[in-house]
C-alpha cells in the first residue's frame, strides 16, 4: 500500500534509530498507536509475531519482514491484510507523549550563560568595565588611640582564652566574643558575623587589633548603632568558661599510680620494690610433716603451723614446690 514505507521508516527512526530496520520496542509502539492491539491481539501476541518474522540471530526486521508481520497480524485478528495496512498508514507516524519541561531562565535564555557554558554555546560576552569597590572605600578608619576604655584589655582576654597568644584573633574567638558580648540578634546572626570576619580577613585566618576595630565598624553598620556603643559593650564583658569538670579518676589524678614512661614524663619519684629472695639454691633434707615457715618464709607470708601443714606438698624427686606461704623443700 502506498504510504506504508514512510510510516515504517518514521517508526524505525523514532528515538534515535535508523530508518529501514525496526526493533521489538518500535514494533510494539507501532501496534499500540495504530490501534492494532485489542482483546484478540494483545501486546504478547505482537511480540510473538515479531519473533516469528525476524531472521534467526537478528534483533531487527526489514521492511519485507514487516510486510509479513502485517499479514500475521491480519490472520490473528481475523481481518484482511488491507485493513491492517490502512490502519498503519492513517496513523501517519509515531507520537511523542513526553513531558515538556517548563521554561527556565538560566537554561533556555542563553544570554545568561557565563564561563565555559558561554564558550560552548558560542556566545561572546563583553567584559565588564565596572570595577569592584573595596569594602574599605567610603568608610572612616577607626583610630587605635581613641577606642573606648577597656576595649583593648577585653580583646586581649578573649584572644588569650583557650591557649591563644593574646594578640591575634581567629574566627572561633570572634564567634565566642560576639555571642558572649550580646552582639547577636535579629539584625546580626552568626552567619553575618562570619561574613564580616571573612571580609576583613581577605583570605587570612588571624586578625590583629586594628582589623578587630574594622570589624566593629561593620558590626555597627549592620546593627544601626555607633562604634563607641559596640566598643563599650565589649569592654564591659569578659570570656566565660562553661566547660564540664570531669569526675575524679584515681589512675589519672593520682600520680603515684603512674608506671613506665609516665613516671619519667611527669617527674614522679617512686620507691623501688624489694624482691623476695628465692630459696631455689637450697638442696637436701626432707619434709618433716610441717612446713618450716619460721625458717624459710618472710614474716609477710607467715602462716600458722596447722595451715602450712595442710598446704605442704608431697615429696617429688627433691624439687622445690611453691605454696601460698613459702618455698617448701621435698
């Protein structure tokens, strides 16, 4: 039938395929969109027809194989061959039912592309001639000699807290200062305080007292107050230590229990322990039924005669056997 080949090629090329060869997925799509699938001929039957007409070992069918498939469909549906081909031709081609994305300015408008995306899209964007102003421009530098009384001392206390050198301030100390001095509120939160520190630091990690004064200038602008009021509020504060005190631990707090390298490390003086002399060199003699505790045992391990008699081991070839109280000769 006229017009059947263009429809076959259109379905074959749909989704990035090649015209003239159709796979199982495109064939199933053709059967569904052309209205060939019903109770008498379902999608499983369409797969069976495709497997019967395709060459052995291949995954796609040609146009000639497709004509044989139309004949098989007509036989399964009990209609004429012309009815099946007419339904396919009247469809005109595949239909796309994908969801269309909404308009996105930074994707659809190529004028907003910058950097590598602009070069890939072939856009030539004019370089901006506007120079960025430095954050110090238009602001009066604070005088170090005319600061509120006690501000420098409070600054040194916060910088010395936690093992600091008392001169340089890092972002951790700055966060502690803004929190304990009551500078944080709705107008200035923790993120705003960190931004001020990063702006003044300009890539550094430690700030001097002069840089600290610049931060107070920015804080005063952010909160809508004066530099002297912020400085006086900090001068009246001091660092607070709210750490948890650990419970007493004998093996940590009592240095007399230290052994090994910790003795020399912490300078602990320990008495040398006196070792008990072994009686292994004594030979001869025999067990007389009672352990001679008064002769061979130290006073620390002395036992009564009745108790030592019960612990005295039997004779075994003249060897020494140690009991809980002494060395016994057998």
